[in-house]
C-alpha cells in the first residue's frame, strides 16, 4: 500500500487525525505544551472542508462544557489541554461520565503540581486513571508513545467512547506532544450524517424529536434508589471495558529476569536501557501499558512470574507503581525510578537505577 | 351591544393555592377554597361567582401552574 | 347562557399548552418560574419550534425545567449553560437553542460563560430569571440581591461594604457588540405576562434568524425565599426590584 508519510509534531498529528476521523467539533483553550492542537486546527480551517466546528473558548471550563453540550447532541466532540487546564475541566468530565456521553479529551502532561513547569511529565496518572473529578467513574485512558499513536488514538478513543458511551482520554506526555516524527495519517472519512447520528445515538438531545419522546441528557437523579441503579449501570460498563479493552505492548518478556513497566515516551527510553542491559548479559523485558485504564494487571502478573524484580519508570514520584503492585502482590520486589519537574531521564540513568534497585549493584 | 359570556374550569389537583388568579380576576369570579384542600394539602382556587366571568383569561395568564382553562362566548 | 353551554371545546380560549406536560412542577406556590415555563411552552408550540429545539437547564431552582417542557434538554453544570448552548447551536445551526438560568447560575458562577457567549454573538437565547436570591439552596444572597435585602447569608441585610453592589448584568450584556436584543420583563400581571411572552418570542426569532445573542431577563419573585405571600412578593418585586432593575428594552437592534 502506498501511504503518504509525513513529518510532524504529536500535537499536530492529533489535529490532523481529528479532521480525518470526521470529528464534528473541537473546543479548546491555549496552554503549553499542547497549543499546537488548536493552532493546527485553526490553520487547517476544517469548517471549510469537513464542516468541523473549531472554537477557541474563554477557558478550559467553557471548553469542557462545550464538549458536554456537543456530546449531548450525539456529535463527536473533543478538547485538548495540559495538566492545569485538565484540572479545571474535572467537573465537566465528571458530568460527561455521569451523563454517559462519548467524548475525547487530550491531556499533554506538563510537570506539576500547581502552575509547575511547561516541561514534560507523567504526573497526572492518578487523576486520569482513578477518576479525577467527583464521584465513582472511570475514563478510558490511552497512553501514546509515538506521534503515530497520537494520530491513531484519536480514532481509537472516539470508537471506544461511542461503543461504551463514556469519555475517553489520550494521556500524552509533553515529549510526544512536542516532538516531530514520521506519521501516516488515517484515511479521511466523512462526518456522520444527522440520520446516522440519530441511529447511533438514540439517546441524543438533537432537538429533532419527530415521533419520539423528548431526549433529556442529565446527570441529576435525586431518588437515591435510582441513582444507585445509575451507578450500577456505570460500573457494569466499566467491567465490560476491563474485560474487552486492555491494551499493552510487551518486549523481551519471554526470558526476562527483570521487568520494566513504563508508559508513553518513557517506555521508548527504557527500550534503549534494555538493549544496553542485554548487551551486559542482564535479561530485562518491558511491558508498556497502552490503556492505563483499564490497566493490564493480568499481563504484568503473567510476565512477572519468571522475574526477580520490577522497575516502574515514570516521570513522576511513583503513581503507576501502585497499579503494578496491585498486579503482582507483595512478594515481588517492585521499585520505582522517576524524574520530576520536567526532567527526562536518559537510558543510562534507567539502567543504573535498575542495577541499584533490583540487582543491588 | 354584543354580550360576553365567560367561564373557567380549574384543575384543582394541579393548583397550589397561590391566589394569584384570585387577585388577577377583574370581576371577582374566583376564591380559594376556605375549608377543603386538594391531595397536596393546598386550599385550591374555585369559582364562586361564575356569572361575572368575562372570559378575559387574566387568571390563566398569571397562573404559574397552568391549572385554568378559559371559555368565552360573544353573543351578538 | 348556562355554564355547561359555555364550557365546550369550541369556546375554549385558553388551556394548558400542549408542550407543558402533566408533571406537577416542584416550584413553590406562586413562583414565577411556572409562569415563564408556561409561556415558553406556548411559544415553542405556537411558533413551530416543538420538533426543533434544545433547551439547556441550569443548576438552581429550574434544574428540573426538563421535566416539564416536552422538548429535548441538556442539564448543564452550574453556570455553564451558555457554553453548552454555544456548542449545541454551532454543531446544530438550524435548531432553536436557549438557556434558562437563574441569577446565581448566570450572574455569579456563570458570569464568564454568559459574557463570552454573548460577546461571540452566539445565536442563542438566554432566559434569565432574576429574583435576587438563591431559591434552591434555601435563600442565600445572590449577586442581584438588593442592598439591605435580608437573605440567609445576609441576615441583617446586604451591605455594600461587605458584599458589593447588586449586579446589573443585563446592562453589562447590552453593552456587548454580540447581543442584538436585551430586555427586562416581569410576569406579575396579565399585561406583563403578555409582554414577556412577546419578548421571548422575539428572542427566539432572533436566534433562528442568526442576529446574535438575545437576553430576556425576567424579574421574578421568590415568595418562599423572600418570606412573603405570592401576591405580596409581586408587589414587592415591582416596587423594589423594579426600582433598581428598570423594566423594558435595554437594547433592541431588530427593527420590526
């Protein structure tokens, strides 16, 4: 197949993929290091071609609530931001989850807490995978490691969001947002027609109520018995997602004596560390969770069976390590290596950490 | 001179007894039930002076609960 | 003429509008919300918007507006209705999209969304019920609470030195280039209700014609929150609210 290979930033790939997927609307607010998503969309003017709506909102709060409004009408809508902006969006994300609305949220993470730094980080893992806003809910969380995955996960995120009627998040670190790589963009496809939306989303408040009862999108239910039923329905959906949608990549786990678990671009740095380790005769393997929720607990448990220890490498103080510990239990030696504040480790640092933490060198 | 006949019916169960219709009526057709209450416990509005009704719909226009239907006949 | 001769379908001049369903509204007796809901339902039916409308409900007393008026609705987060309406209208430009918001929702927590939606000239209608109090949470101070007015959080009356001034948000919105129609109405008398209905119908027409943002403020009453009878609340509203918040058009750039 003759595919056109392009060179672009991860943030730009998100924008191009959104247009090509047939996204109906993007609503966002500038924040480093993800502003290229909105900038690229404005430059591409997709309203002239696909009819996609692009709007720079007055805040992240407005952005996510525009997404909420658009999603309520059955449209494929998305936003993107970076850590502090995503914090502002949490109420709206909770409403999306509670109203069972499909939507895509992109978080190109920067270092926190607070205003923190504009440099890359993975310190929003807890926020993304454990709920983030109020109430019992989960997002489907996809962690891209390449610019190609930035492009691919737009479509995947929307497909999963519509399949399960739940918001999905692309949790990217600032590295993959900013770096340029080769990418093959998805084939363009048309936006869904009104009829297709009505068929796919019979619950949507489209305003066209011909012959059906009015559709109301709300997260409010004051009757506790009914609200518990709603929650039980959400939880059934989450169990289905956990059963069907776990995604991960493993590398050299067959003969591994030591395992590294890392996500996003950090996993790629770890690959180099593993190559160096194997050159020294240390058998190290890697598991890269692609879905951070649902988390690949079983895959990690299985891969750890032949291992003496696990190093969880993250750009944070130790967040995903809690899920790795849940996967393998207390008898496994699970250690953490992380850099914070926007620092990205090099392969030799990771290899040194592995030797120190797991081998005792 | 054409003669105007009006009449109102009140959905007593929907009524909350706010009395706004009673006050809005220019010909004093309505009153709150002084003793009886509806299932919600409100002294609901009721017609006490039917002949005076001119079908102007002032009562229905200010009613917050849309309890009132208005009828009007103009006899030439 | 006998009553039974008058009361027959062909003589009916007023009935509950078709789009206002049989659910009993949860509002307190005499609440202005009921009247405004009713006239919205009337307009939606009379003007042919019934199968082409998305309403956006607020957080506040009117949170359940969607239970009473039979069109499609989305229930917004507190204050964010204009953001939702922005997206709904832009993604579905042929629909009538309106928000229904109280003074806390629109003029306190949602000030940003309200001003920016209006400033972008979104082709939506904002129906703004101003009763100067937080009804749903039990009668606390609103941004529009009058000076000296007693509420649960200003038990000795609103003090300017502590709480600032009553916010004339509609005057502010009228100054924005994005609004085409900003009017302040009331629903305390039959004549006022008819005027308010005309104003909302005008606003809806503006939205469908793409003329920019229309804002219809309705000075409402909160008999429970104000601790008055519904009739006394109407009188108090006209005398005191009406003094600070002058009734009438603040801006009408649509020549009829």
